[in-house]
C-alpha cells in the first residue's frame, strides 16, 4: 500500500498530540485533591454568615440574585406585611409562635396541671380518710345566729354554680380527649365538646359578675385583723386540734377570698373575656398571638383556682360539721360560732 509522505507525517503528529494530552490529564488528576463529601445545608442559611445582620442578608441577595434564602427568611418572619383586605393579620404568612403555644398548652399546662389537681384531690381524700369530719367539741345548742343575708347567699351560690360549670367544661376541653374520647368515639365526643365550649363561653361572664358583687359584699369583712396571724401559724388547729380564735372570717377563708377569688378569679375572668372577644372599653386586636397568650394565662389561672377551690369546697361541706348551714339558711348555731369564730361571737355580745 503506497502512502504519501504528507499522510504519514499527519498521522504521526496526531498520535503524538493524543499521547501528550493523555499524559497531561494524568498528571493533573494526580495533583488534584480527593473530592470531599457535599453536605446538605438549610436553605435559610445559604449566603448568611453566623453573625450576619439583616443588611448583610440584603447585600447577599443583591450579590447573589439566584439565592432565594432571604425571601424565605422574610416569609418565615412574623413581620406584619401590607394586605389590602380588612383582616390585617393575613399580612403574617407564617405564625411561628403557634408551635410554641402548642408545646406550652399540651406540655406544661396539660401535664403539670393534671398532676397538680391530682395531688390536691389526693390530699383532700387523705385528710378525710385519716382525719374525718371535724366535729364540734360540744353539742349543737339549737340557738341560731344570723350570719349571711339573702343577697349574700344568692351571690355565693351563683358564683359557686358558675364555677362548677366552668371547671367541669374546662376539664373536658383540656383533658377530655385523653379519657372520654376513647370511651365515646369521635362523633359523640365532638358534639359533647361543642356543648361544653358554648356553656363555657356563655357562663363565663356571669361568673365574672358574681365575683364583682361578692367582692363588694364581703371585702370589708376580709380585711386583716387581730387573730389572723395566730390562726395562720397554727394552721387553724386543723392538725393539732387546738382551738384558735378567729373573727367573722378566719385566715384560711381570707386567703381563699384574696388569692383564690380576687386575684386568680380576676386573671381567669380577664383572660376569658379576651378569648370570648368581648372586652369592653378597650381596643384589642384579637390576633392569634393575643389569643394564644390569653389561653395560656387562662389555663394556668383556672388550674390554680380549681386546686384551691377543692380545699374550700371540702371544708365548707363534709370537712367540717355545721360549716355549710349558714350559707344554706343564713344562720349558724351558737356552738359552731363560738368554736370557729370566737372573736366575732364575742363582738355580738354572746361571749
């Protein structure tokens, strides 16, 4: 086969060029480092240094037009943006504090609140089992003393009735799904809970009004006076059995009045009116964040008030002989008044 000199030369040059290219590529591959594993990153952190400011994020967005991390960070913030519809809350696309509210409600309030009420109830049961009803040291005399007026008793029973209704429906709303839902199924439980919610919403304002009236009727008789400190230090003689004189109301009743009814009752009522969205005279934006805070305050206050109410209800019914008579009829026995409220009994000229 005859080949020209030019054809042979072109073939040799092409072969030599390919060989040199292969050698060069091999040398570069040997000198380059081993590729590292590519780690995934959060899109919110792309283009942002650990201590980057919002201005730095803006500059990063200008320098890196394809990086949309600043956009997602803006979307994930709770900044109220402009909207043309009446619902201005729609300007917040993602309400992040909702998750925080959920953790507090279903974690702190639900769990620790249940334990608190359980301990309070168990303490009362233990007191009744080991101590029983506190009996009078002398038999009833049969002589009656006026203690409460009709208006005072009506106000008390309205407050007591509305409180029981609110406590029951509140417990169903907060814990019903854990013990009632498995027994009844979702259809009945949903309808029952809807009834509880409406009862709770409509009874709440009546409870608030009863607290205000009760406060005006009894505040003067719940002011600190002589004998309160001795009663508090001796715990009313509940454990020792030693008689400790008291006025019209003892320190335990005054504690319930100021802490349980006035302070906690006001907190529960105020937060409940926010949840009902009926706060008068004050302009409030009922946004989700506002309602979540009100819900947390309402739940904590209601649980504490219920725990204290357990003790008040126990002493006022089966825990002490004759204690409920005055609130039922307006009159108490002289023996009972002398033994439990001796200072008040003496002021009446009986002692």
